[in-house]
C-alpha cells in the first residue's frame, strides 16, 4: 500500500498535469478524506480555469467528497472500485451532481457501473 501523501501529491498530481485538458470536465473541487493510520485530507482543484493541482487541506464546500479507508486508497485510484467496498464502509462518496461524479470516474478511469454510490443534488 502506497502512502496517502505519495498517492495524492505524486500520482494524482501527475494525472492532473498529464490529463489537464480533461480536468475541466469535472469542474469542481474534489476533497478526499482518508481515514485510518495514514489519514489526512487532500483537495484536487479540477475546476474549469482552476489550478489543476492537489494540495493537503480541506475546503468548506467540495463538489465531490470522497471518504476512503487508507487500506482501500490504492484500489480507488487504480479504478478497482466495488460495490462491496461501499457496503463494507471502505468507501463513501457524496457529489453535488451525477455529471461531476461520472466525469471524475472517467478521469480516474473508474468503471462507473461498479461505483454503487448515490449522489446528492445540490440545492440551487
């Protein structure tokens, strides 16, 4: 299992840099809360016209909030997401819109049908 800081500050940052033209498709702030021994909070700025960077820290109102156990983090970022992970509380996702979640899944190359998650529509 890779350390959370390496996953976010190296792997995910490299993905944002390499796929910068797709970052705006998500068009939001994605906050990852990692729980367990290797815990922490990281935010990925994937807004249109945003910085396309990952930084350690939280935001008040993320567009997508992913809560993941540190032992499951590698699986999440490899796209190996299962319904069992959601059911077993290894992974939880709250998104303001299904479109943002679908675009994040495509960015991470996650098979959307395996997510087994619900999105909550933001009140406008």
